[in-house]
């Protein structure tokens, strides 16, 4: 058995009990994920490092490019000086915005623009709850609000406004990441006459910079989960090539008449997209092929979407990783929620505790068909878990605090249809999440330690 950071044993015993189900696939939104899902599910960032708060550009830059694991809290508005885009190889960092955190660069030339650039070699980075504001779109091949060439990243509950070249671009070696609960918008009018040729370059998100640019795995493996492309976005929601993307529970309401949501080219390695339970509420075109310029082929499967289109190319299988999903009928309400939905809407305290104002305990109503169940929801010493497994399986149990910090993890061989006991007696009172994952089923359980 593995021990937790609190030095108490994780005890798994065979028992026979009645359970209450809390499924991963739910009618209820999970506004505040305890840990990333999707391709970026293994990202830990700065882990359990003691949080440090920054209020100035100099401190922010120094902490981000420093060595070692860091949890960095951004307080207030930090202005990026002309030509001062923070750029470097950034590893093992968690960047959290306290309520109202705002990174801004209003300089509008190619060399002076940009806010944050995660250079190739960057790895294991988490960014949450920050508003990134640029000067407005201007096509002169300038910098983005956030340029990402990192591997293993999670960008969650951020709002990207008025990027000059783009809001969030993932290119070169950038790969294996999740972008969740983020909002993309343009509130400033575009500037015409740029050397790039576009008079309206409100092009939000680029995945892969050319038909021949590929990451080490050969495909950009990115999950867009519960993201909101809002007012002003014209194209690139996203635009991609050489990609294996998963878009789930995303909301498109761009309030425009000439908008193109998803642009796809095959590139040298071809592209696949699995588009699930998205709501294309207000866009001119859902999809456009760029094979004529990028070459290759693409396949897109649309499942459970509102205002979607017919599938393109060969069927794309659903991802095999576990993830939370709710019906497309609820996407506008949940993702568009101005208090708790996409954007910088989390509540983060000075000790790094993360929550959502829309969720009290986060415990949903019982659902009888779930494969993984738990009892009780208010725990004193033991959380009882059962898996409806027909054969012996290896299962991983991971417990997180409400702030997303990992308390402990253990992997155990569980005999067929045998429940287990998880000893949580040493935990402090509060709300916790238990991630239960096997090769055939998964769930994120939420419980209260009394």
C-alpha cells in the first residue's frame, strides 16, 4: 500500500455494502475541476508547493522562469511593458489568478505585443483563472496573448480578450494538453492594413502553424472542454492541422454574421476531430476544409451537437480517457453562465484554495446506472467504493483537495465485483474529490470529510 503525504496508510478492504452513485456523465455541471481531464489529465504543475503571491511584472517573470516547482498567485492587474512579453522554458509551474487577476499588454506592433510565451521545452504547466487582454487584432505577424509550445499543460477558466495575432496559439512542440472552461472574445475593433493582408484578423486559436509542423507524437493531442467562443471571434475556433482534437461541451455564440468556427487541414499526418455535445448557436459556418492548402485528409465526427453538421470522412472513435460531459441542451446555460461558467470565474484564496461560487458541495443526485458508486457522501473514517467489474482489474484511486492538490494516490488489483474501503480518517474536515480509474470505467467522486 502507498502512504499519503500525511503519512497515513491507504487501506483497501473487501466489503459488501449498498452504494449511492455519482457518475462522471451527469446532467450537473462541474464548474471547478479538482484536476485536469482529457489529454492533459496527468498535469500536476507546481504540485503542493507553498503559494507565492506576485503583484508586479518583475516578480511574475522571475517566478515563472525560476527553477523548481512553484505555485504562483497573481493579484490585481499586471501590465506587460512594451517588448516585455514573458518568454522562456517554463516547467513545473501552477499560475493561479486571485479574483480579478488581469495580465494586459496593449502595445500593438509585432515586436512589442504579447503577454506569455511558453517556449519549446516547457513542460507540466497549469494556468487558471486569469484574464489575458491584448491590444486588438492587427495582422502583422505579432505575438499572441498566450503562445504555447509546452507539453503537458492545463489551461482552465481563463478569459482571452483581443489578442493581436491570436488569443491562444498552440504550435511547434506544444502538445498533450487540455483547455477547459476558457472564454475567447474580441471587444476592440480590428485594425486594418496589416502586412499579413487581413483587415479583420480576429482569429482566435491556432493549433499547428503549418502543414509540415508537427509535435513529437505526430499529432497535436488537445482537448477543448467547456470552452466559449464569444462576441467578436471571426475564425480559428480553432484552426488546426496534423491534429487529434477532442471538443466537448463547447459553446459558439460569436454574435457575428461572417464567422467560421472550425477550420481543418490534414497536413502531412492528417487530422481527426471528435466533436461532442457542442452548441453551435451563432456561427455562419461550423466547418471549413483547408486540404487545398494544407494537403492530407481530415475526419470529423459530430455527436450529440446542436446545430452541427454531418460527419466528414471516416468515423472518429471517442477518446478512451475518462472525462465529464453533459448534454448539449445545457451547454448555453452552463458554459455561458457569467458567474461560474467559462472565463475567469473561479474563487481562489491566498492559500491557493480553489472553488466555484455556484457549487456548494458539488455532490449530485443519485443515478442508479453508474458503474462506480460510493457511500456515504459525508465520511468520518471510511469511504466505501464499488466497481461493477466482471473480471479482476487494476484500479487507481487518487484523492484531491478542493483546491486541486493531490493528497495521495494508490493503484490496486481489485477482484471481480468486490467493493473496497478507502481509509480517509487522517484527512482534515472539508470537501474532497476521489478519482477512480480503471481500463474499463472511471468516475470522479466528491465527498465531505466530517
